[in-house]
């Protein structure tokens, strides 16, 4: 499955979670899935906790996050030592 196909699993509806990105219209926010992964849960744990969730949904969340930071740049702050 391509990244673009994965990203089609992520939807935004202004009436659900204040327009935050969610998975396939379900009431599970991308940020929640990313938070669980960051906390150390693995994909199998997420699939057990959400029976409707598919492996590709979790990969879609990762692809979504990657797209958000893809072009992000951090400029160093130059401070005069004097």
C-alpha cells in the first residue's frame, strides 16, 4: 500500500473531535494512536484494544505524522555571548 493510499484512511470532520484527524471516520484520533505508540504499545496491542482497527490504520497514523514533519526545519537561535 502506498503512502497516499494509507493517508486516505485518515479523515477530518469538523464535527468530530473539533476537526482533529481521525481514522476512517471512527472516533479514534490519530494523536491518540501516536501517543500509544510513543508510550511503548506495539501494533498488536492496539489491534487487540480496537477490534475494528487494522494494521494499515496504524501505519496511516505514522505516515500522517511523517508528512507533518517532512519539511519542518529548526533554525538555531544565535545568541550574542557579550
